[in-house]
C-alpha cells in the first residue's frame, strides 16, 4: 500500500485502505457520494416498493404456471439467502433451492439449510464440488497472490443457479444481493465474478490438475441466458428497508435458524479469508465497506461502526485453530503459507481477462437504460 497519509471519510467509514478512494471538499468519499447520487434512487419508498414487488411476483407466478417451480434461489445458510427463502415463501412463490457445497460449509450453516428446507418444505438441489479439483483452483489463486479467491465459489454458484433454471425452464432467480449491506465495495477489493477467462487463466498458470467439473458460465452463455432465455434476477431485499439484524430476528423466530457471527461466516473458508487473509495480506477489512453501506442506508451509527471495527476481526484462539485446519485442508506447509502471506499482491488484470468486454457491455446496458427512461 502507498505511504500516503491516512484519511477517513467524514460521512461513512471508508478510508485510505482503499487505494483509489477520493474525497470531495466536505471530506465525503466517492463511495458514499455514489450511494446518495445513484444507489439511493434504486431504493423505492416502502409503499412503492411493495407495489412494484407485488407486480413482479405476479409476473413470476404467471410465467411459472404449469411448471414444478417458478423461480430459483441460492441457499448458503447465511443471513441474506436464508431470509430470501423466508420472504419468497411468504409471497407464495414456488422456488427450487440450490446449494453449492464447496466443502467449507460451517456446521451451523448446514443445520440452517436443513431447517429452512424442512420448515418451508422446499426442494433442494445440492451440488457437491469435486474437492481435489476445487482445492487445486483455490491453491492456484493463493499462489497467484490475487485478491478475489472467493470469485471461484461466487462464479460457480451463479453458473449452477443458471444451469438449474435452464434445466427447469425457469426465467427467474430471486437473489439476496442488497444495497443495505453490499452497495459499497472498492473495485480493487474484489474482481468481477463473471470473468471466467480470468478464473481459467489463473488456474492454468498455477493449477496442477484439469478443471473439468466446476460449474462455469462463459460470456457467451451469460449473453444467451439474458437475451435468448430471458433469464432475470430479482434482488428482493431492495424492495423494502432491509436490516440484517431484523432478518436474523425473523429467521431465529420463524425457522429456529442459528446465527454464526460475521457476514458470510457461514463458510469456514470465507471467515478465514475475510477475517485474516484479506486484512493481513492486503490491508482490506471488508467490514468497513459493509458498515459504510449500512451507515448510508441509515441502519448503523457511524461511531458505533468505528468502535466495532476496533474489536479484533478474529479471536486469537479461533484464528490459530482455523489456520491449522485451512493449511492442512489446502495442503500448504507452514513455510509455503508464510511465503504466500509475504508475496506482494498481484492484480487479476495481470492475467487474461474479459474485463474490457464486460465493462463495455455494462456501458451499453446503462446507455440503453438512460435512453429508455
Ligand atoms: Zn464516504
């Protein structure tokens, strides 16, 4: 990270740990400025949101008539996806649930999934990855020293959901992505999940086995799904004010669901990745971005968020235990691990990538939206 002076936004809590952050004259950063200039417009007033949602739900039901299901939902056992399952059931939709078992599920996540499926009487399709292959891809990303190792899982989930939708002739995925906790994320802290070319290139360079079974989706397949199969996504949590704590309360009350701590800690890998690997190697604390989004949404107090960040991301005993477990499972010796932690970060864009193509497509899409509105 550059040696420039430390500075934090005066409105949210994004700071110079984002190397590309910019501040205006009031000390507000580009992230919260974008939130209030653009994101906020995508969040309807409660009554309007309820009406819009009702219309879309009616459309999903109509398009699903005569089929065994009318939509697909991904289920990780985490807060957002579990709450989506609950909301979808309340709205009378008939989802098929999909879970990617990448072998890192925390026990509590597995129990949560079982409870949800039983309580809501859902059909669940679980795809278990070929662990030797998946491990080889994760090892390759560590060796490449790139930031977004979760891209592997995130890409595979999207591809899997698309496969299930295609196989059942469904047009809709109902997703838990939401502005309340996810609208702020520096571009340098992740990589575009759809960039299959990048995923394959990194694996080709550092992997030792062929990639044969991971669910994937090329740019062409994405275009085909969206344009020809009219596959669409409903971010259901954006239609009413969404609070993570409110969701946890409802899940515990209605489904006997169990909380597991930090955002995305339903996966043992993600817990270690977000709470140790990213902060130690890249100086990135993703809580900063999640909390900033919650502050902008009016769901979190800025001072409380700062105080919360001061608490260690990881209790030391858990960290030692998780590190031993992770190293053994991934097949790294302590010396290899030290070398990985010490290696300078590399950019995903140092490898072949579809970034330019994806960026251009998104610009065309945005232009189309502006022309229509
Ligand atoms: Zn800010």
